[in-house]
C-alpha cells in the first residue's frame, strides 16, 4: 500500500531526512539514500508560522558548489557568480560537493556580494535552496552564514521542489527530478510536492573532463533510478518515470549527457527551461508566495 500522504502546511520547510551511505555501483562513488518516512515530520518538530513579511525585502539564494545565484524581490536575479570567498589567486571554495565546509567563508562571500545590494535598514526574508540529502546540518550552516545579512527569517526549500516549481510541474502527481550540478547529482521523487525518496552521488559536470566521464555520470543516475524502482513497494517511482523525469542543473545543457541518459533509462526526459537557473527561479516563487501569504497581513484565509 502507498505510504499515507502528509498534509502540506503553509510553511513547508525542508524536512530533515535520515541518511545512510551505500555503494553507488558506478565508478566506486558513494551514493546517499533517503529513507522514506511514513507520516508526519521526520524530525518530529512542529512547523513554525510563516513570518509576517509582506512589506519587507525578500532574497532568494541558491548556494551551489560552483555558482552562487541570488534573486531580490522587485529586481530579479542580481547574481550568478562563482562560489568563492574572494576573487583572485587566493580564492577559497567554501561549498564543496553540495556541503558548506566553511561557514565563515560563506558568510564573508555573502556579505561581499549582497550587503550593498540590499536596501539599508531592512531585514530581508531569505529563502535558501538546500540539497535534499544534506539534512539539518546543511540548513543550520546555511542559516548561520546568512545571518551576516541580518535576515528577518530564513526558510529552506529542497532544491528538487524549487526546480519543480520553476517548471510549473503538476505536484499533485508523483514527479521524478534529476538535478545534475557541477559536483553533485541528485535523483528525487516528489509526492504532493514533498520529498518521498531520494538518491545522490558525488559526481557532476565538473567531472566531465576525461574519457568516459559522461558514461560514468549516466550510469550512476541509472543505478540510482534502478535502486529506487527496486525498493519502492508502491508504483509511484514507476509512474513518475513513465510520465518523464524533470532534468535540471548544468548537466541538462549537455546534449551528450542527456542523449546518453535517454538511452540508458529508456524513459522520457523533460529538460526544464534554462535548467541551470531553475532552482533560484523556484526559490523566488516561494519567496513571492511568502510575501502574499495571509499571515503576512495578519488575516486568516476564509
């Protein structure tokens, strides 16, 4: 029987998944797996109300291993730059393989890039995308780094969900999202817009340098999808795959990789428009929804 569906709340923050690492079977890389939850919040905590923030400044952030993107309410995307603490020969990379390894360095980067772009004397509402399988540790580190911007509140959203929102996907049906980043690839099954199952491998477009690299990433994605199909005691993964997986991230811009994926999965793939910026566009949609939410004006829905 399918797992009971959890009722979505207005503030659907990223859940803290339970993690375990298993061999990916492709290239000897480690693959992280999300254990499915049955009902309620996996972390056991209650969701807090949406912040009252209709008139405050809003900021959406996508902190990738290779690129940092930012969207400011009323101005659109204002940043799409390398994720480095400072330009020049001494550049340090504070985010690696989807993990924030240098919180102070990330904070310095955000201060350098964004403090002068935000209106003075304001406290922004910040929405940050987060890899599905990095759990509470990533979200806590992201919130700590963002404190340099004096946020009014910080909301985190799974990157896969942001991608689905950017694609205007039908979230009422099972949806498979394949996000191929520079240093990390995730395959995520969404159900009612929430994470139902997920896999990831520490491979990305930055690894496409040697002969056979494209095949290695394609095989790793195929292994993850096969694992999800075998372990799914429902028909949700198969249904989502038959409908066509959403393909996003910089890898979706590589015709050689997408062609190999279609041949390897024997299933349709739907590339998101401008796939490399899909996550930040989805985060911006969530930010706009937060500003328009009834709690922002102190009123209750009818």
